[in-house]
């Protein structure tokens, strides 16, 4: 660099040095966290399992099988989709709830009522109810009621539930039937603390990580009902149903639950 005189050269050098030091100080002041790329939490759908693996109960594998060999599909059900229990391929799963919620897909139907029955591993009836339906298609639910006369489900015990679409109340052989099983298990001691501190989406992931099918499904259904237009939740919902082999009903509407007549 050419200088007209010694003073001008000194001033120019001083300014250049000051700018250089300022730039170095500014860069040196940045912390590693500031210069690293931001870390994003994985989406809820990525935190759900690709498949639910449960050991079927000893009595067999209940699931989405239809009863009523004498009736035709047109008798009380419209469309191609059939009555479907929302359970994994094994036919059921685990829960920590003393009074869990059960879900199924109800096709468009002319049937006027359905019947829900829960039995223990010996085949003894634990709870049953019938209630009227409007015939609209969608995903329905029923929460096991905590009556004073209704004992909580026992830990480490298997239970079997059956949902019957009553096509003809005078000929129950014409019912459409689906079944499922569940086993109540002891909760991880830290699970209650983790879920209490977690937000709703994290709670879904926590239950899924523990392979608690009924809690995972219930939590995600509640979120979907609250935020039906949330794209991320829609993706998680599709992933959950696909992981259980139920992707054919992922676009069906969710209802707030079924009004039941307690028997």
C-alpha cells in the first residue's frame, strides 16, 4: 500500500487493524451453539413404531373376522369397508388402564344397534352393553365405565372384547362380529412422571415407546379430535393405523364416542 506521508500510513494501518480485530472478536465471541445448525425434534409420526408385535393369547387370535354365515353383505352394510376392530395384526395389545377405551370402525349401515361384550380369560362376562346407532360410518369408541359394581381390570390378566353390529335383532346369527384382546400390565414406575410432564404429542410417543397400544391410540384420537386439520397429526394417525394394518380406514371420520345404554 502506498502512503503519501508517514502519518497517513499510520492512520490507515490503525483503522485496518481495528476493523480486523473487531471482526475477529465478533467471530470469536460466537458459541458453538450459535454456529451449529439448529437441531429439530423428529416428527411424531417418526417416533411411532413401524409395527406392533404382541404375542397372541393362548385361546387364539381374535381380530377382524366377520360372523353370521347366513347373511349377505347387502343386508345391513353399505360400501366395501366392513366393521373393523382397531387392533394390531395380533388381534390386540397391552394397556395400563383399569378402565380402557375400545375403538372400532363402523361402516355405513342400516343396523339400529350394536352390542359390546367384554370377557375374562375363562370366558366369563365382565361387562356388556347395547346402544342405538345412527348408521353413519366412522371410527367409534367406548370407554369401559368405572361403576361401583365394575371391578377394575386385573393386572397380568387377559381379556377379550367383541363388538356386534346387530343387523336383525330377531336373528342374531346375522350379526357382523369383530373381536379384540387386551392384557393389563404393570406400568413402568417412571411412566406416570414422564407422561405428567410431557405435552400431548410427547405423551403419544411415550406410550408408543412402551408399546401400550390402547393408551397410544386413545391419546392420538383425542388429539385428532381436537385438531382435525393438523397435518402433522394426520401423518401420525396414518402411520399408527398403517403400523397395525389398518391404513384402509385412516381417512374415515372420528366421532366423539358412543352414547351407551348400560346393562
